[in-house]
C-alpha cells in the first residue's frame, strides 16, 4: 500500500514537472519588486517619448494599473493575446466593468498597448530598465501604439505586468 502511494506521488510529481517545463501549466512569478520596477520603467520611457514630442507627462494611475494587470492575468489564464478578450470585451468595456471613467469632455477615452515577451526573448536575463526601454521602443515602432503614447488626449496611464516561466504580458492602459 505504501509503495503504491509513493509511486503515485512520484508519477504525479514527474507529470507536473513535465507539464510545467513544456508550458502546459503557467507558473506565475510573483516577484512584486521586479514587476513594480518594470511597470515604473515602462512609465518612465513612455513619458520620455512624450517629452521628446513636446507633450505633458502622463500621471500614473493605480486604478488603470489594476485594470491593466487584470487584463494581463486574463490573457495568461485564458491563453490569448489581444485587446479583445475571448468574450469580445475591449479596454473601454473593461473600464466600464470596473466603473472607471475618464474625466474627459468626450466621455470614456480608452487606449491600450499590449506587449508579449517569450522566454526566448531572454526577459529573465534583462534588467527592468532594459525591459521597459525595449517595450516602449517596440510600441514606438508601431503606428497604433505610437499614437496612444503620443496622444495629447491622455493624461493618465496604468501598467500591468504578469510574468511566468515561459512568457510575460505587459498591458498599458490610457485615459
């Protein structure tokens, strides 16, 4: 009986290690210091780009950061990458879901940038500064993302980072 139980535990452990190694089970890394540092660097480099173009800096907004973080987690948990979740809910829908409203004469102005890093991108070997700089640089090379960063309509942003052993998601929400 004991031998069967030991063999069952070994088998379950082996299957778990294989599943984790091949990305079947995403293991979220909860290094809050590293995550916060990456979020701060993305914010910093976003504001540097705005400054280069004569725009006011964006204020960091914790509510937008929470919305961004939950979208990053949702993409990880439901295995998709996109502005619309599998149910079709986009940034403005998520803002409404959290009763977040932009103080704007035109109503909700929801903007969103996404970035996905794979383990092969060596994200784990890079500093938070390198990740922030490279993320914003890639957004600046994309017309739609660049437009969000340089929009004079936005006054606030929030950033949500989720990291696993295989990949990471960065969501940047604007208002």
